[in-house]
C-alpha cells in the first residue's frame, strides 16, 4: 500500500496507474459492456463512427461493431501482455537464481542458453514459433515469453551473485539450512525488486509484440485483437481510416499507460532508496 | 459501392452488346493505336518457375504469356471461342483418337531458330503431359505426336478424347517451349525456366528480384505491326495498398488481378485519368467454395451439408465481401460458361430456420451452451476475400449453433493441412473454372485422387454415380452428349453437396486512360498484349 501511495505522488505514476486501471476495468467488464461475440455481424458494413447510437464507433468491412472489438481487444491485449510478462519473469527468476547460486558449469551452461536467446531478436523468435506451432492464445503467450525471459534472467543472476556473498547467507549456511531453502527464502526476496522494476517494460513490450503478430495475421483468429483490427482496416485505409486509427489509439494509450506506470514505479523505488531496501532486508532476514 | 438496381452481370451483358455494336470502329482504333511506349504494370508475386508449359497458373501466365505463346488463345467472337496463335487450324477425327494441328509458318524463336512441329511434339510429350499441373489431366491419354512435316502436328490418343475439351483447354495448357533449349536437359531446372525464350510479341530482357521484370519488343514477331508497345515493365509491388497509390502517382499505368483492393475502387474510380475495367477475365472465373471433410461424422450427413448451405447468405457475400464484383453461384459450373451451365439445379436460399430444422432432424440438437458441434475451419490465405469469407462463415454458422474455430496458416501450410494431412472440417477455397469442367473442376469432387494433390477432392467424398458420369464424359466425343453429362454432373453436385459453391468472381483492372486495347479477349490479363498500346 505504501508503494502505491508513493507511486501516486509521482505524476507519471499517477497518470499511468489511472490509465491502466481504466483499461483493466474495461477488460474485466468486457462481456458486460458489450455482451455476445464481438466478431458477430452487428449491422451494415463501414458505418462511420459517431453516426449511429447503437454502433458508437461504427462498423468494419463486414459490419462488425468496432466498439465491441476495442473493448474485447483490451482483454486479449492485457491478458497476453500480463501472462507473457509473468511467465518471462518467473522463468527468468528461476534460471537466474539457479545460475547465480550454483555457479560453475551450471552457470556457464545456463548463461550460454540465455546468450543464445538474447542474440535472436525476440520478435523474429516469436514469429517463427507461431508460424510453426499455429496461432492460438497460449502459443502466442509462449512465443512472446521465449523472446522476453533472457533479460530478467541476467538481472536476477547479477543480483544473486552479489547477494550470495553477504554475511546473512553465510550465517544461514552455518546453521545448516538446505541450499534450496537459502536460495528461495534468503536470496530470492532480495533479488526481486530490480526485476519487478523492469516488469512493466516487459508487459508493454509483450502487448506490442502481440499486436504485431496479430497485424501479420499470426494472432488467434477466433478472438479480437487490436493488431488484427488495425491490419483489417489497412485495406480501406484511404476511405475509412478510423478502422485502423481507433484500435491504434487504444494500443498507444495502453502502452503509454504501462510505460508511465513503470517510470513512476522506478521513481518511487529509487526515492525510497536505502530505507526501502533495508526494510525488505529486515523483513526477510530471520 | 452504391447498391445499383442492375447486377454486374447485366452490366457485362450490356457492355458486351455495346462492344459488339462498335466492333468495327474498335478494330479501326486498334489498327491506328499509337506505336511505342513503355507500359509499367504492378506485379504482386515473383514465381520461382516462370515456365507456363510447366506451371499453368495465372501468376505465371501474367508475365510469361507475353513471351511464350499457346497454340490458340481465347476469343470473344472467334470460332469455337478461340483465335489462332501458333496453330492456325485444328481438326479432330470422328473417333476422338487424333487431332491435327496446322502450325503457323514463318515463326522464329527469340534466339533466331525456326519454330517447327518438333517443338510442339516435344512440349506435348515431354512437358505438358508428364510435368504440367493441368496437362496431366487433359493429355492423360496422349500417346504420341506425329510430325509429318514441319508445320503439321498430329496428336494421337490411346482413348477417345473429346475435341471440345482440348479446344477449351488450348489457351491454358498449350504453351510451346523451344525443343533445342530443353532437349536432353533436366526440364524442371533448365535455366530457360527463369530466362524465358519463346515466340511471343515480347522477349524476356531481365528480372531484378524484388524490383521488376523487363520485357522488350520482339522485332521479328509474326503478327503484322505487332506489338504496339516497346517495353513492358512488371514492377513488383507485393503490398496491395501500394498499387492504388502507385497508379495515382502515375508510377504505374496498370494494375490487373484486383491488385487495387475492391474496397478502394469506389475512391479510385473518382480519380481523373484512371479507369476501372472488369472485362478481360471472363475465361478466368474464380469460384468461392466451401470444401467439406466427409470423414467428420456430422458432415457426412447430407442434411448437415444442406443446413450449412442454407445458413450462408450469398447476397451478403456478394454485396459486402465482394462489394458487388461477383455473383452468387448455383453449382460447380459458373454462369459465364454458357456452353455447360445448367440453372436447373436444387438451390439453397438463405434461411436460418430451415438450417436449424435440418440440423435438429439430423439429430444434432443445440446443447445447453447453444452449440450443436464444433468444427475446424481453414480459410485459404490467397485472397482478402477468402479470408473475409472465412470470418463471415464462422458467424453464419454460429447463428445456427455450429461453432467453427478458424485456423489460419500461410499458403504452404494451408495446402499441406487440407490436401495432404486432411486436418480440416471445413475449408474455404478459390478454385478456378477454366472453360471446361474436365480441366480443373471435376477433380474437386471425383474420388480416388491420392493425398497431396492440391485443389482436388481431399475431403474423402466418394459417389460412384458421380464418378461414373465424370469418367464417361471424359471419353465422350459428341459435344452435345458431353454437355448433357455435365448437366447431370451439376445436378448431382448441387443435390448431394460434396462441396458448397457460394459465389464466382472475375477480377478488376485499374488502368490509366492512356492505356488502350485492354480487355480485348476473355483472358486478356494473361494473354500476349500484342495489341495493347499506350497513348503518349
């Protein structure tokens, strides 16, 4: 709670938090705001926005409701973004922790694997993975995770390397604590904050990657996504630009919101500085 | 597109009447067409193999037909619907076992060697029959080609082969390639497959991958005062949105095969200096078809297939997806093949209640979640329209309680999934009707095609009565008898629904007003463009 309080004091954090709260609210309430399948044909094709009260944002080439698409698209985008970022962080933490804690040959092997993933551009990796596996939501999440877990892994390892030399870790060893317990209960909580600080960036990147995949026709065709809406609108860009502009705006607002939040989060954590770190340490040490 | 009270077909009829009434002045205009100039055309793909004798597809013909010529080309008003090219006359024997072609004299290949009947015999026996996607079917019973002299080729068949079929197939399957460059080489990998040598009005100058193809005037072309143009450049513009902009900027003068998206035509039509032409594709009718996997228990029931046919609103498909540039189908033969078309077949009006009743009757009631059963739907990725129809079909089926899950894939993966692995329940396909049902239409429903043959019946449908009619028509010499058999074929397909024909469409060209004599034959976009001219 204290962190949220601090976050709201920074202007970036406050704006980002509000934007994201609204988007998450829309995503959760999507089925209530616009019930039924958002892909169903709701009216005439290519109704302009703000002309028909029943279809506030108009319709696309097939007569599908653009407002319903944007509302349900928020759900897909945020879900994929959050799930991919979460998966990347969990995987990164695990690999970083094991590599840093075990060192030696295990560290070498794991870090070379991380190198391999860092060399390949994340988007290309996702593109190849989805092309081979076929497009569906879990595959897309996995594909984005593949390109995103290396950074948190590297960060965690660096933290762990410095933490494992601390006195309290040595003390834990002396009292006969199992190494796995030391890693999870003593070191992990300390290694977490910097990784969490980059989590927002990971979410934003994941949302953009998902949109790009859908734009190229590699998203899940059975759910609406902003990327696929932009791609569909591209065919009629000259005559009905709003079909691309509206989902594009939704995408921009969401990503900007996430970035502002991450900026605010970094400031709040930094402003807190040593006090916060100390508190965490005190809380975690036995 | 504003909803006009007249259909596109009516407009076509009216415009062809107008065309006929002004045929004489048009001919004069053609003769007075300005000579010279460079025509720049949008091309959306770069085929790996550009040899039309091996790959008889529109993507290849679009470029290669200017360099390599067939024995005869389709024609609006010629005898048998043909105009002579490398053959000047053809005649079938009464028993259907031989066809004699008289070949044009005084024709030379682009490298200076004379064109003779040996080239035709070589192309037929070594390329069309064993290697070509369509020639395999049309020339399946071709046994030998006799060459009594340099300008006569006699095709001998082991079984009676209808002259009607060969005539209808000539423009597509009979591209002649030079024997002296191919003999004794691996034909499939011969360098002349990418650097074409032919007899056509243009010679192949160069191909810069990713940029352009350049064809230049063949000074020794056999056609008098042909061609009009000095040069044709095919600019590679894979982005469809780019073609419209390039036309407006006058970087290109022609975009064929609906390179400009249908949704953009309304706006483009108002741009001064550009014209929209829907003629010139009459013999290239694409059909929008729902392929059905009959291995699925539910889909093996004719009632379910009828229900699906009733659930599709063909007017919506024509008006909203094709923006009026298409017409609703009644069966496997399109309306603009009047030689074979039979309107007297069962039809399936858009009626969701009837569809639901049929599904209930078949024993597939809606479950507690409103769903009767779930299907895997694979829309072909080749056209915007096939993909959009996939989106529409999913909604149309949802309305009657069938949950269709769309699976998208690129062309290669789609073809493998549908035609090799049979990993689909429904698929959306755009087969082409090529002037005769035996060329590429009967294969869509006839049984016994091995897995892996694209655009064939891979849905596991087998109907011995239908197979018998197809086999009989393939060896029936009398055109009247043969047409009757194909009328019967249409009735069975429309009744039993091995697949569902939804709509049929041609393409649209957008051209600068300066481009003359476009669309002067029913395969214009893939013909030789010898008469096409450019006003300075």
